């Protein structure tokens, strides 16, 4: 059947295509496993899934059988026909077909909601749509994996089986995607983190990462860079406590909007909370003195450790943890300084991301359903952010309803070296917390006024940013971040004394150098150093000890020639100073 070219860059087209593929999967499952009960099957980023209640446990072999059946359904080119039913008839139809999850969904819909169904061949599913015109419009499908998923995401409900898949308009697009996935597996920060001994997570602390010496090097360098850049941009650093009184979180609004993600404790019979965010502490730091309008803007920055309760099923290396350090900042300002400050933060974020070679795009996230404050305040804040990003001439998309509960935000999504995106930086404009904490300043009229506030992060989370960098660089970090900048490898134990002299000279010059002096074959030592992603490797043999020139290999460029020790040290120091990629 002929292919009609689809604009797969259009999110609606992409979702419609993949949602149709999910219905084809559901039809295949019902064909091969008639006892399966259907739950939901939406399109998601990079693909789709469908949840099933079935006593039989799906295996890799089952996925192959299902994929074969899906191909048959696609070739049959069934039209997708939409029809509606009154509520009573819709519930009856689902009960007759033994589809309790669909019946529950119908009963939970508003009385006046249209109850639409889509039919393809002998398969019918409750669905709001939209869909492609026929199953034959789907051309390249791949079932990826099976996982457990609670019905409606609640641990109180039954665990279902979720089959993940993806679909593309053309086989070559699917093949390219699968190739990227293979590359992503090679770059998995958990795998590389173990090989480089960067971090570990133990059963005694699920979701609470331990940083090892090599990981601490990267972390400390990032934090030093952060402090240096913030000093340049006029920020003052503060540190606030991990534990604060429960009443503070009522004042901030977190109790009403975030308490299910918080940890609590008692101190001297009083109720306290372990902070999930740094902002209430920054409010107290601001209130320690009365500011004048002449003092503004006041920029307070904090590398603040926070704790948030995450379900065990979503924990993922450094990317999703229960404790992390936010590179937070809170900017207090006059209302008329808002646009200038937002633009200043945008420029700051841009300079940091360029330092690591990241491209990015920006989303304007607006008022969510769970929010505080008036519509007028939200409209004012949203337009202020929109005005700043438009003044910069930067393209952006609107992400409706995804703002923080206290204000709209600009979200910065990084693109890594294999095309994946990661949401890291954010700029949030907040009129609510200054009111709730009764912040004030003395204006030019001698009266007290309320400041406007920006919340912002650039890395987002130090832990997650390290995970992203690990995968972005495949563990081959820029030299200024590399845990081992130079590894000396001796050919025999006879060169150990000379290697130790070089090692001491390098360390005195400020390089992170180490030496492998073991009585092992040089080939083995080289393989180990390369697997550990040591930035530069220098071999020290009998000839090198006599000539003083070391053959050097770069982890990124391969063999780069011979260098005398002073020349090598100077080369590496220049590269570190330039923060070259």
C-alpha cells in the first residue's frame, strides 16, 4: 500500500500515529490472548504502551509473536471507524466483553462527556482518539519491552503488564532510532559510573547515591565552576538547614501541594520536615534584615541538598534519586527589574550550557490546576516571562499547565550528543511566596513594599547533571572534569622509580595524575586505563626513561605523539585552563 508522507516533527501527527499503533497492539493481544483485559494505551515520548491484565506473563518470545500478528493487522488495512454510545450502552458493551477497566473509566467520566469508541476489524476499544484512517497507515513497528505498572499508577491497585513499543513512518527511521538506543546503552551512566568508580547506590540507602573519590572530583569541579560563575554574576552564596519546622512548609504552600513527597521527623516533641526544596530557607535568609530599594536586585544562591520521596519503581541511577543537590538561586527585585533579571538569568544559563557543548530549547510552562494565587497574578507573571524570552528573540513553545504551583516558568531542555533531551534549567517567576512570607523592602517613598522573586536552577540537580554529562561525553569528560587527567603506565618494574618522579612532578604542577606500577603486561594496563576513561595515557618504558620523551595517547584522539614531561604538563594545563571540550 502506498505511503503518504507524514510530518513526523508535528507532535500531534506523531502521537496520532503511535496511538494507532497501540490499538494495533491491543488487537493483537486480544487475538492471541482472548482472556486479556484492556486498560489504557497512550502514545508517549518515543513510542507507545498498552497495559493488560492477564494471568499469563509476557515473554520476549511472546513479543515476537505479537509483532508478527501486528504485521498481519497492518497488512489487512482495517479502517478505524469512530462511533459513540450513550453511557448505559457503553458500560453494558464493556461488561459484556469482560472489560472492567474500560467500564471503570466510563463511570469516572463526567455525565456529559462523549463516549467514543474506535473499531478496526473485529476489535473495538473505548478511546477519545484521534487515529489514523486505517491500520495500513502504520509502516514500521517494534515492541521493545514488558514492565509492571499499577492500574492508574496507584500501589493500592492491581499490578498490570505494560508492553512498550515504538512506531515510525519508515523502516530506516526505526532502524536509526534502534541504533541510537544501542548507543545509549553503551553510554548508560550506571554502567560507565561503575567502570570509572564514580558512584554507587546500596540496598542500605535506596535512591541515596554514594559518591566515590573519582565521582567527587567531577562534583567538586562542577561546584567550583558554579561558584566562580555565580560570583561573576553578582550572587551571594548561602546555606540553609536540611530540617525545618513543619509550620514553615504550611506557610510556603508545600504542605498543601507537596507533602506526599516529603519526609518528616520529630525534634523535642515538635514536628519538622526534611526540606524537599530550598526556597523557604531562602525566604528566612532574606527576612534577616530590611532591604532598601537601592539594594536590589538581591541574588542569593545555594547548593542545597534536598530530599524527596520517590516510588522505588522510578528510581534510576543518578537521574532519579531521593536526595540531590539543587544549584538553586532566589533573586529578589523591584517589579520594574523583572524583565532585565529574567534576561540576565537566560544569558547566564546560555553561557553555562555552551561551556559543555549543549544545544537546548525553551518551553514556557503555564498555570497548573494545582496552584495558588489569582489568575491576574499568574497572567502578569506569565507575560513577564514571555516578554523576556521574546525580547531575546529566542524560539519557545508553550507547555500548558506545567508550571510550578506558585508560578509560571521557563524550562530549558538540553540536547545531548546522541539527540536525547533533558530538562535541566528553569526560571520561575513567583508573586506568591513573597506574600506568604510577608517579605518587604523600603521603597523610594519610605514606605514598605513587596518584592518580586525569581527561583532558578541551571544544572538542576548536581547528581542528575553528572549523570547527563557522563552519557553526553560517554565517560570521556573534558580534561578539567576528568577524574584522572594523566595515567602513567610502566612497561616493567624497572621504570617504577622514574614513573614516580614524573608522577610527583605532575602532581606538584596541579594535575590529577596516577601511575600503574603493577607487574602486569603493558597491553593489559592500557586496556584497563582506556576502560576507566583516563584522559591521557603515557607509557614509561626503558627507551622512554633514557630519552625523557613519553608516547602519549588521548582518550578522545588516540596517539598524539611523544612529549617531554615539561611539554606534556604545559599542554595539559592549557587545556584545563581553557576548559576545552
